[in-house]
């Protein structure tokens, strides 16, 4: 047994075993080292030599681009699109995206943006062209994106499986395009309000949807029942900390603080029905304080990133875009 | 002193260490698990100088919580104070409740991290060997620290500086280099640390 082992190990001996040259370092070790660097630190690394340049774009480093620390410099306005973003902010975003696209060589499969990152069509266009294999997109701010821009991007992202989006007034065009272009689409998270119109768009265009999270949104009881009745393929539904609005006979609406038996009965066919309507839960209390439209900016930075559904939860920020990057970019703005 | 393992380096030197120390390496652990009358494991790819450094690291880490371990998972046996009564936790949840609030555990891990950082604050040559050894022997904590050591050496340097440090040759053609630099025009000064 011992002899066999020795022979096996000897067979693995590299003739240059005690060599000092970093050129011989295995790619998977190099990739582990580079994963500790942010994208600004990675840039010079990709200029060192061919093997290092290749290692810099490895999917292990780039599978997730989390720009959750990047926000636009903006003010709210009274006219459409209700947001004004300063030019330097836009240029800063452009620089970061150019850097990321160049270094990642199309290996990004998950992209995460902050709810106060207001990108324009040109940014969306740029990333959808250079990262065509995105499978998961978290982009909660659509104020400055046009329908055309969004549709064009979705068309390029044929592999899209999961989307986190803000609540929008007329979602059918988006659902239509997803159903047309994204054959593997299965996870949707909506942040904001969810009414029966939204529910019917989803039911009509995304009948194969498996996972839906509406956590911390205002959901009408009609919409909830519509989903439960029509979405037979839905395996996971998350309505944790949602404010449930019920229409009364008088035409007024009131908040239901409890789910009734019919809802539980209809939800029983699903694998996971996640709910939380509790006066002792912090998230629920915040929803009530904010009257249903959660003011995420008031709370902890990680709070909006959470989801009880693990495939929709966002976790830690990752190294690619860290506080260092934010500071460095802000300080170099002055040179502009 | 518990059961010991004998390790033989590539240049024929024998090291006898406790199991707990040697078993930091998943490879050594799996080799030793097999029925081995001699209890002697050859490591032809690691020479004695490196192996002794690796074992120094493993000795330090043998009875400490891993730097990776979230504090909640540190079992109370590893606590320096060996005091499992933090916050009056019941015995069934003693493990997690213990270390989340235990100052001694937190301090111990922080001290270990400090030691590790000093350990890898050495020349890149040693880091290079440690990386290869940690990869070959599958020692998670050593890999983690050696990776951090290498990353530290890279941060803040421009390509030429990195090449000098790591003794690497620029194998791009001048045309290739020009093309790449064009792509990277987003930074006002791409090589500013």
C-alpha cells in the first residue's frame, strides 16, 4: 500500500518542482489571488502578461458584479422622470461599466445595482451588449430607462432567469418581452406595489414562473388571490412584511393584518409560502410607518438586499467594487 | 502528546508531528486514514525548508478556531477561557451562544489573524512556495493567508512594478499592448496607485 502511494506521488512530481518562477503558478491559484482585488486593482494586473491577463477575466472572479455600493448623485423632481442625476454621476457609472466590461470578457452572469442607481438607456445598452450571458439582474430603479431601451436589453439577455425590478405602472411589455426572449426565466422579485393588473400580466405572459417575491410591498388582496388561483406552476411565493390591501364594499380600502383561511388553503399546493404579518417584526413595523412604500434609504444598507427566498437574497458585497473603489472614483472626479 | 504522523519532505528529511497539526492538511488526513503500517507519509513535492514553515503554521492553527469560521460556529472546547456559560445559554445551544458573546474567543481569533498577517509579510518567494504547498496539501487556512499575502503585494502597483516583484516577463507584443491600453482609457492615470 505504501509503495503504491509513493509511486503515485512520485508520478506527480514536477521536474521543476522547486522552481521559483511565478509563471508556473497554476491558473486556479492565480484566480484565487486576483479574486481578492477590486476592479481598480485588477486593471494593472491584466497588463502584466498573457497568462495573468487571462486569469483576470476568469468567471470565478466575475460571475457576480455587485455594484450595490454605487449610488447616483440625484435629487427628486416634480416632473417626469421625477429624478435628476448630475452628469458627473453618469460619467462615473460609465467609467465603472467600461472597466468591468473590459476586464470580465463577457463572463458576468449576475449583475446587481442599487435602488438609487439611476442608469440610462446607454448604460443598459452597453452592458447588455458586452455581457450577453447575464442570468440574474437586480436593478430596482428604472426612472430614466425607456421602454425601447429595456426591451432591447432583454432581447440580448436570452439566458435571463431571475429579475428584481421596481413596480411599474404598465408591466405587460416587459413580461411579454421576457416570455419571448428568455426561455429559462423562472424567478421574479417586485419591489413597490402589486395590484391585480400586475398579477394578470405575470399570469398571462409568465405562466411558467416558479418563484415570486413581493416582500415589503403593498399587495392588494385581489392580486394575491389572482396569483394563487392562476399561477399553478408557482413553487415559491414570498409575501413577508407586505401590507395587504383589501377593497371594502364601500369602495374604501383597508389594510388586512391577517391572512384568512382561504389564502392558506389556496397556497397549500406550493412548496413554500412565505409570509409574515406581525406587529413585533421590525420589517412589518417599518412598512406600517412608511405607509407601504418602504423608504429603504432610512434603514441599514443591507436591509433592502435581504429576501427570505435564498435565491433572491443578495448577501455580502464581494470584492470587485468595494468602498475603496467608491472613494477612489469620487476623488478622481475632481480631475474632470 | 497525541498520536503522531511522520512526514518525509522531497529532500528526504523526516518531520514527526501531532495528528492535529498534520491533519490541517486534508491530503495528509486522507492519506493517513488509509491503513498505513509505517505511519510515514512522503511529500516529494515539498522540500524541508517549506515543509517546516508549513508545519509552523499548522502548529499555530491546530488548536485554534479557523479564521474562516464565523464566530457562531466556534465550539466551546476551543475557547481559551473554557467558559461555556455566556449569557446563560442552555447546554443544547451552548456552542453558538457561547462564542457569539464570548470576548475570549473573539480576541483569540483576532490574535491569530495578526500572527497570520505577520507570517505572510515575507518575501514573495516564500509566499509562492507556501501557495503551492497549501494548494497541493489542501490546507485551507494557509491558502487563505498566502493568497492574502500575494494580493497585498499586488495592490497599489503598476504593471512594471508587479512584473519586477513577481519576476515575470512581458509577453505582449507592442501592438497588443497598445490595443489593451486603448481599452483601458477610463482611468485618468491607469497606473496611479
